[in-house]
C-alpha cells in the first residue's frame, strides 16, 4: 500500500484506493446478478420450481428474465474495466437487453405474437402464469431501463439517461421486494398484473446499485480529494437511516394491520348478512304458509299465485344461504338438514292445496286440523335458530377480533409517531448545538480580529454544513412525518364513525404533534436560508412595504380591536424580500403578544437618522418580557413565553436579527413585563440626509 502512495502526488493514493474498492464492489454485484440468473437457468434445465421461484408457490423467474439478467451482469462486469473494446461489447449487450424488454412490452400492449416467450424452455408453471413463458410487464419495463442504463454508460452522449434508468430499476425492484417483505398481495400476486419474482426483484436492486456506482470514464474520487462527512451530515444521515428502517418495519406491520382490519370488517359484515338471510328465509316460509291458508279459506286465485311466489322466494333464499356459508362446513351440514325440513313443509302445503282443489274445503280443513303443519314449522324455526346461534357466536368472535385489530393499528401508528418525533427532536437538539457553536465561534473570531480569509473559510465551511442539513431536512427528515400522516389518514377513513372519543382524541394529538414538528422544520429551514440567500440591494419604500405586511396579517387582525399608529416611513436601501420578512415577524409578534389587550395599540415609526442610517421601531402594549432575559431574545429556539400561552417556535426574532445584521444594521429591544415591548433596528437610508433622533 505504501508503494502505491509513493507513486502518486499527495492525495492521489486515497483516490486510487477508493476507486479500486468501488470497482471491486461493482464486479461483485455483477457476478452476484449472474449467479442469480444461472440458478434460475438450473431450475429450468432440471425442472426444479424452487430454483426458479425461491419461495414455494410464488411466481417463477421466467427463462427470458434469467437470460436478460445474465447479460446485464456480464455488461456490468465489462463496464468496470472500461476499455474501448469492452465498452463496445457492453453497448451491444445493452441493445439486446433493451430489445428484449421492448419486444415483451409490445406483446402486452399490442398483442404481438413474436414467439419469444417459450423460445428457451417450455413453461409449465402454475403460479400466476397468465401467459406461459412471458415475463411480468414490470420486468419488461425494467429491462428496457437496464438497456438504456448500459447504453448510457457505454456511450457518453446518452449519459443523461443513466440516473432516470437506474431509478426505474431500483424502484421496480424495491417495490416488488417490499411486496414480499410485507406480504402485500397487490404486489406479489396477479391481482393487478403478473408479478415480479422475488429473486428477480433482488437482482434488479443489485443492478440498480451497480449502475449508480460504476463510472467507466473517470475515477470516482478526484486526485487530491478525500471523502469526508461533517458532523451535521453524519447526524442527518443517521436520522435518515433510522427513519428509513422505521418506515420499513412499521410500514409493513401497519400494512398487515390494515389488511387484517379490512378482512375482519368484511367477515363481520358477512356474518350479519348470513343472519339476515336466515331471518328472511323464515319470513318467506311463514308468508307462503299464510298465503296457502288464505287460498284454502277463500279459493281466490290471487292467493294461489301469491303462495307460488312465496315458495319461489324461499327457494331463492335457500340458494343465497348456500352461497354465503359455502366456506363453513358445519353450517353447510346444518343447511342440508334445514333444506330437508323446508322441503317437507313445502310438501305439506302442496298436499293441502291438492286436497282443497280435488276434494273441497272440508277435506283440506281436516288435513290442516291434524296439526302436522304446526310441528313442521316449529322444526324449521328450531333449525334456523340453531344456525343463527352459530352465526351469533361467529359475530361475537369476529367483532372482538375487529376491535383488537383496530387497537393494534392505533398503537402502531402512535408508536411510529413517538419514535419519529424522538428521532427528529434528537437531531434538532444536536443540530441546534452545532448552530449555536458556530455563532459562538463567529463572535470569537470577530473579537480576536482574525485574518478576512480565515474567517470566510470557516464561515463557508459552516454554511456548507447548514446547506447540507437544509437539503437533508427538506428531503429526508420529513419522510417519517409524511408517512405517519398518511397512515393516520388511512386509519381515520377505515374507522370513520367507529372509534370512541378517547381514540379520536389520540389521533387529534398525533396530527397536532406532526403539524408542530413540520412548522419547526420549516422555520429552521427559513433561518438557514436567510444566511445563504444572495442579497439584492435596491431602494425600498417602507410605507408601501408596511401596507403589504398589514394586508397579509388581515386574517389575524380581522376580529381584533387594534389601534394602529403608523408614522411616515423613509425609503431605505436593502433587499425587499428580506426586509419584508423582518417586518412580518416584528409586526406579527406585536399582534400576537397584544392579543389579550382591548384595545391593542401598535405603533410603527422612526426613532431618528444619523449619517446614512435610519433607526426605526415597532412598539406594542402587549405582554412584554423581563429585561433580565433580553440576552436570550434573539437566540434560535429561545422563548420567553410558554407555547401554551403564545404559540410559536422561537425562530422568528432570530430571523429578524440575521436579516438586520446582513444589512449592516443593529437591533435591540426594551420592555417592561405586562406593559408592552419596543423593538429598535437600524437600516441604511436611501439618501444621505440626517436628522436628530427623537428624544
């Protein structure tokens, strides 16, 4: 290793070693993909379904899929050597793979018969085998993307295709793999479309990772550079990994709970439907008996027709019951016995009608007087009651299971929220410490009058860390909150009108916690952006700007009694957007902290000017603060009032201070507790006029 380092300038050794390790990893991925394909080929050659599917009873990797994966593994292996000859070979392989994917898609979309599905082996598989030998349409899309990725790596002009293609490969492989991990029937069965086999999904994930890592044109690390993560990046990465693992574990559990919840609800509804059908059967038999007696008493033809219709309805009800209880052997036996009793009762009713029509009313009455019909009806009633008792027991059992699943779903969502909140709070605490330390370092550097070059270098490094953090927060740390909100919405939809008051309160608390955490993230991002935003210096008319701010605050002041006192304001020089944000925070604070005053009085004016500076103020008669804590006023996350008393995140005044400092001004405050507060700040005047400050 030391010989390698002495052969290159400083820092090149690290790049060579890093590139060497990445190349080894890419070749290992290529060999592993090829091995997965060869195992499937062995399954096709020996007729062993387990080698083709890995999971018993699951969909099998098709022979064409195995061929495409084998070719892709070879191409990835060749691209790591990156010689012109090998790149040309990889280019040809990429074209073949892309044609395979496009041809299979054409078979699905246009009904082509190209004869490629069973070109290598005859397919006799039974699991989700809609068209023998044909790979899943998802696999066809993925092979089209694999071909595009190989072309992009082989031909520099197509390099823009690499990342979109790699995302498609990883996305389809990842979703399919999660389907097996979570046992999601929508993804691993043909409920939608023929699914991707689990070994195929793993191979797609490996190929996608290989495409991301490989680069045949240049080393992954430039000479003289080192791969280094800042402390903020490490903490953010740790939070992202923890959040991802949390989503994978809890997401799968919550999915299964939702599936069980839906299945249990269906069984409850099914049991109630069976009980309703049993009750309906008894009613229809009783109606048929009543119609028969009316006919015997009156001889009216409509009663005879009504009887025939009631008997037909009873037969239909028996057929409905047979379909409903087909999955329950015990109830099916009970139904067979009930069917015999119903048939016997129907025969007795028919016999009475025949006696009436053949021998007259007297013979029919003598037949009815025997009481055999009453006994038969009692037997039918008892048989129906027996079946209903069985269904009542099932209903009680399934209702209890329904409640248990509902509680489990709520607990899983609550735990997800708690864990995600703990992770985010831990990261916020650590990152807040980083920000405060950076500000402390900045003050030390300014006090010690360090070199302009050294200070800028340190600040640039610190801002780079903040930029990395901002990106990670906006794209990674919000993922747990989005997932939790999505799961809560699903639970609310599935349990609408079924939850008791206490679980409903739990869901509201979870939603409110998520909202506050999202607001914290947004405020911290705004604080970070203010320090990095490029300023656009121009003349700003404060009169017009304040009117715009008051218009924006109108929803907060609409139902309030506020006495406004706004003096004529000067034209200053600065960034309009940042200056407006400062006034929004200052006036918004005055509105918020004076909300318990009636009337509230808010004053905006000019304290005075000197040279090219103008001093302004915003004053209110609100809650004020204790001046012994004034040093905390402009700190990030520093609050002098509780969140229960006045809502907020403790970032607004820190934003104002950063804006004023970036404009070269100063900001300070004076207050008496419960007598209001005044915030003073200076900005650069647009003209050189100067007047004496007001006393």
